């Protein structure tokens, strides 16, 4: 009969414990740590996608603000708008202001060819095609062609534009007769970014 010493029995017990693997508690803790890591990574990816969309919309808002300013300058240069009409309707800055006050949707320029005037809108919406249709981006079609008939139109219904024309004051606080400030603010909503805005400020004179 073979006998074993106490030290041999202890070594066998330790060996048996070391080969026992993970306990249920250890497994659950490991899964919880892994789940937290995966959720954190998903949140980072979601934030990255949101900021990518925001960057694209920031660029669009800059272009749409510049487009409105260019429309006003062009109207002055070719005589579509006179100095007595280049201001907001209903203000005392000029006698026949043609630009709508307040935030309005992005629409085509209407019959007068000037963005932001009354003929672009019907109430608080675009007056409609063919001239004052809601604005949008034209993306390439399946063959890579970009045009208004076969391209994919993505509406910019989450954008609004405000055109504000104010006097420019001299050092004594008096309005300068032949100089005005144009401020165009484009606002948009994108996912959790609900009140993004871009403002472009320009100055226009009575002379081309």
C-alpha cells in the first residue's frame, strides 16, 4: 500500500484548483467589462459620424449664405434692385424694401431673380416651381451624371436663412447714406445638433 505525505496531498489539491478554470462570477465580470468597452466604442463611432454630417452641413450653410450676398450684389450691379429697395420690407432704412424679414426656408429666387424677396415665398414656405422651388443638392445619378433632370435631388428642408440689412454708422453715430451692412445667417438642424448657425457679414454701397 502506497502512502502519501501531507505535502503531497497539498500539492494535489493546489493542482486541482489551478486546473479548475474561471468561475461563473469571473466570467460575468469579464463579459461586463467587454460590454462596456464595446458600448464605448459604439458611442465614439456615432459621435464621429455626427460630426462628419455636421461638417458637411457647415459647408452647405457657408455656401448658401454667400449665395444670398452674391445675389444682392448682382441685383444692384445689373439694376434689378435700386438703392431705395435694398433693405428689409417694412423697415425705415429705405422706402421700398424687398427682402423678407426673419428666418425663411431656402428657396429659388422667384421671378425677380433675387434670393430672399417676397416672390420666393408663400407664407412661410417656398412659392413653388418652376422658379421658387425648395432648394436642394443635386447628386450624381447611377451613371455618375450630375444634372437637374436625372440627378438625385436631396432637399435642404432642415435649413433656414435670414437676411438682415442695417445702416452703417459713422463715428458720431449717424447712418452713412451710401453704405449698408448685409448679415446673412443660415441655421440648420442635424441629428442632436439642433441649432447650428453660420453668419456672413458684408457691406454694400450705393455704387457698383
